[in-house]
C-alpha cells in the first residue's frame, strides 16, 4: 500500500477527532457498562431515570452516571456562576487500585504536603484514598458533581442512589460511607 492511500484515511480520522473535540465530544467506547463485571456493584444501585455509560479519559475507564434534563444549580466551591440551568447532572465513578488504610494515609498526607508546598492553602485533595469506596473486591472513587438538582423529584432519585450505594459499600478504613457520600454528592 502506498503512502497516498494512507494519507486520506489518516487526515479524515484527524479531522473527525478535531471536530469532536471542538464540539466538546469525545469518541465513546463501544462497550456497555453492563458488560463489565467491575461496575456491576454500582449498576445494581442505579434506578431509572439515572442513565449509565462508559467514559474514557486520561487512560481511565469511568462509569458516567447522568440524570438527564434536570434543573440544576452550581454547588459550593465550583466557582460556577450562580443561577439555575437546565442540563445533565453527572457523577463519575472510577475504578481504583485497592490499598490498605496505612497506604491511603501515607498517600493522602503526601498529597496534602505537596499542595501546601505549592502554596495552595485551603485546598483539600479530592482524590483522598481514604474516601474510596469498597464493594467486594473492587475499589471506586466518586467525582464531586459540579451541580445539584433543584427539583425535589430529581433530588430524590440521587438520594435513593446514595442510600442504596451506602448500604452496599464501605470506606477503605471500614467506616460507614453515608456521611462522606452525603457531603460529596448531595450537600449544596
């Protein structure tokens, strides 16, 4: 095959990728979350109208949970402009390596020391290994959703998910995850 025959497909693929990035879209994995055993413990806590799909970013496969067409307000600490918007509520669940409490404490303290050394006072590590959820043999981290639904019906869907998930899991240090999940997912 000569180089001219390869040039057009490569240029087309690059143009499609740039167009997707320009529109804020990334190529999606051609795999359904239900096909992966590692996300089954989370999916069994997901009820309608929450939707799930896989998302691939920076070498990590994440479960993307969404509540479509929700009335949303920005949460504290997001620096987003105040006011209601219509859109998707999004929570990412990322599969993480399982570690001991001791290892989690060491990594958390080291990351906090690094933040302080960089002069970022008042910032807490969002990826605190001690806040990871354990369900069976799997370990997960949860994102901090930037928005919170304002309608009671939509909030109830998320509350039920948090309640079901908190029954199924524990934190790395074997403590009850309800308080952490409340703060991370539901508090304004």
